[in-house]
C-alpha cells in the first residue's frame, strides 16, 4: 500500500466515522466497558482491562482448523526456527503474542496499549488481551502479563524480535520490573516466512501471508498503521465502539500466528504434498542445509527428482543435490549428478568445474579432468563469439584457465617421470 492509497483510506474512514458532536441530552457512554466484553483486573500496581475469547478446536482460520495444530510435528520446530538447540515444547507451553502500540517507529515514548496473547488449553485456543485504558495502567498490565508469560517455554510472534519484545522489555525496565521475555526462546515467524515462501510473496506483511499461505481473508479490517490514531481518539472521546475493530484486528493477528506455524510444520512434515514449485523445494532444503542436515536435504531433492517434474526443474534440483552429496562425501553420486547435468541441461561451467575437481583429486584422472576443462572453455568461447564478453562467465573462465594450466603441468610431469 503506497502513501496515496493510505491517504485515500484515511479520508474514507474519516467520512465513515464522522458523526455529529453528542448533545447534552445524549446518555453518557458506559464506563464499565461491558460493550467491549472487558473486565477490570486489579493488582498491587493498579488496574487494567482484560478480555478473553476461546476458540474451539473446530474453528477454522482459513485452511487451518485450530484443533489440528500438529503437536506430533513440534519436533520440527528447530527447522522452522532455524535453531538447532531449540527444544520442542508441548503445545500448551507455546505463547503466541502480538502488541498494538501508540506508535510504529519505536522509541522511549512508545508503549503497548494492547497486548494480545494466545495459548492452547487442550484443543481449545484462548486469546487473552491486556488493554491499557489510560497511560497510568501500564504498570499493572505489565505485571500481570509478566506473571502469565513466565510459565511458557516458547514465544511465537511476527516481527516480534525486532519490535514487540524489545518494546515490552524496555517498558519493563522503565517500570523497574524484570521482563520474562528475555529468557524465553523466541520463534519470529517473519524470518520463517521469508525463508520458506519469500520467493512467491509480493510482500511479507502478516495480512498478505495469512491470505496467500494460510488462506484467510480478513475482509473489513482496520489497517495497522491507523491503530495508534484510533487509540488516541478513544482516549479523547471515551467511546468503546472505536476499539472493537482494534481488538478484532489483534485477535486475528494472534490466531493467524497459529495458522502460519501449522503451515510451516506441515511444509517440513509432508513436503511432497505441501511444496507446489521447485522454489518451495529449494527453500525447504536450504533450511536443512543451513542446519547442516545434508542427508535430509538430498533426500528431499531425490524425492522430487523421481517425480513427474520437467527436465528443466529436475536439472536445477539435481545440481543442488550434487552439492549436498559433496558435503556428505558421497563423491560418486555427486559426480553422476554433475555428469547428468552436463549431458542434459543448457551449458553452465559449474558442473564442469566440479566434475573436473572430482577427476583430478579423487580419481587422479588428469587427462579426463583436462578434457572436461577444455570442453567448458570451448563452450565459453562459443558464447563469447555470439554475445561478446559475458561478465558472469569471467570468474569461471579464470578458474578453468588456471585449472587447465595446472593439469597440463601435471601431465607433463607424469610423462617426464616415466
């Protein structure tokens, strides 16, 4: 959404929400917040407003039924988070969290006037919302939130590592409270989304991801950038009706986190069912490679190499699988894949170089390696004669030229030695 669209949306919402000033005879708005469904909670620091909503296991959020949250696949969370040391908690020990704040740029003057959390109780998913009815309610809100959060083992957020959690930690410091969030392991789904689906998304905003990945469309939802101004209007007018869209927006954010985690876990659990393009396969395998789990990466590539994909796709996957086998020191399988690529795919110097390395260093077949190098350089010469100097080929050409010189020297040395 560009700036012009945002301005048009602001004008539309202003017109839609415009209403005459209340007359003195108009009844006073309720102060018990029953219209919001909130109740007042008190502790030694003061009071704040609390709301909760339970979603049954049969509730569907897009293509995800909440009760089908794949607890059996939680051992795959380390791959979703790309953290090898991440211990898989029980579903009931995962805390989903999202904040609505007085500003989107951060800074010491920004605070979270609404903190939403979600967690499983059996198959039921509960969303609890902590609302700051005025600025003097921040301390009691944080105290209650901290007390609840300390019992969980994993945080799940969207961009929370960069925004939500640092903000909550800062506000705790200002109130001289000990934040539990700094010690709880944290899965920020923004990074997961970029790794798994960034190649096919126009942008990685939560609303885009929940629509294109989880299959959920919000409909008439308040845009996130308008939330601070709505809250300030509420503080001025004390009209609970302004807050309903914000509360709903926050609830949907939290439930969407469950749907996205579920989709990510399913991606690793059933890749052949979930991966719809070679880019999906590569993105998934890259996660295994980053974690140095090369055997699982090549296994994933092999599954799709045996499938009905086009030759172009198979060649791309075969090249990546060859490097996986190289990491596993399965030299002959890697060599076979490089040979297959050379035989069937459009020219690229990389498999020639890799196969020449294998011939030279593993098989000690210097003449075979030299033949590969000469063929690769001949192909580059043909491309240059047709297109002129090709910049991306220059590093490969330099490597091949140096390799040919060394192989020629080795062959001369071997011949003179005999």
